[in-house]
RNA sequence: CAAUUUUCACG
C-alpha cells in the first residue's frame, strides 16, 4: 500500500483500483488518502474517509486522526478538528504532540489565538512539553489575532525553556509586529535575529519589515531595508 | 524510504 500520489483524486482512484484488484485497504491506505485530501484542503472528503473506514471495520489510529485534524485545519474547520480530538479521546486513543500541534494550527487558521493558548496550556497538564512547532504555531496565531505583545512574550518563553527560535519563529513574530504596525520593533527583530541568534532573514522577513514601514509611512526606512536586503544577496521581486 | 503537525504570497 504505497501511496505516493499526492493529489486526492489520484489517491482515491488508486484506492478504488486496489479494492477492485482484490487488495484490502488498511489503516495506512486510508491515512494516506486522508493525507492526500489534506493537502488539497478537502476536509469533507477526509472526514468521509474516516467514516468509510470505520464502516469497513478498520479502526483509525492516532496518525489517521492527526491527518484528518490537519485536513480540517486547512479547511478552516476548527470545530470539526477539535471534535475529532474529542472523538479520539473517547476512543481511548491518546492525543499526542502532533495532535495538539495540529489542533493549534487549526485555531491559528481561524485566528483563534485564545483557543490556541488554551490548548498549549492543556497539553502541558497532560505532560506534553510544547516544542518548536507548537511555539511557532501559537506565535503565528497571535500574529493573526493582532496580539503582538503576546507573540513577543512567547519568543522569550521558548528561549527560557531552551527552545531556539528558528526562521519561522521570527517571521511569525515579524508578522505579529507588522500587524500592530510596530515598525521600530519590527526592524529591531530583523537585526537581532541575525546578530543575536545567527539566523539569516529571508525574503519573507525582509518583505514583512518593508511592508510595515510602508504602512507606517516610513518610506525612507523601507528604502534602507531594501538596500540591506540586496547587500544580503536577496533580490526584491 | 509505506501514513500525520508550524511562517508570507500564489494557487
């Protein structure tokens, strides 16, 4: 059952073909198909597949649920995603770190920073330490909810817990600051990520800073950043 | 190397 076709129609066609060839789809077959739907944000199909496999007497496992939660997240269905997490708890399956990260990502898509933060607190009580991805996702959630102060705090928090922020962390923080039109802070972060953390800003980082300066009416500053970007070997598009 | 999680934009 090796499904490498990453487009959902193809994956589903393959599954049908398998059945017709007399091969019984197993958990992994379904999980793969759900994953294929996920990339296309086809959350309804993903949920349908879960039902279908249950009817076929195949029990979804943690990975199956995680894939489906992710699919719902991409389709902006937080409630469906959180319901799935409940379902798996009822089915005496233990949500794992990926489950939480996927649920938090679902909240992020819907700008539900409050729920994302709640979930992060909940996972701690269940003995899961938030990892880099957890933090990055929550920071991004704060960015979308216009909570740049919280985003700043989260970065400090992760550092104090020994998790090194990466390029994604900083880009998310930059977006948070950008949405708050904190152009000075945005610029400081851009400088700090390179000087203090050894992370090279990429095109996204620079573009975010430039946009912020433009929104703040700081045209000269925006221009200076473009110059720096070119010195860094990154070309504006 | 059979399946699952994070940033902007496009889709």
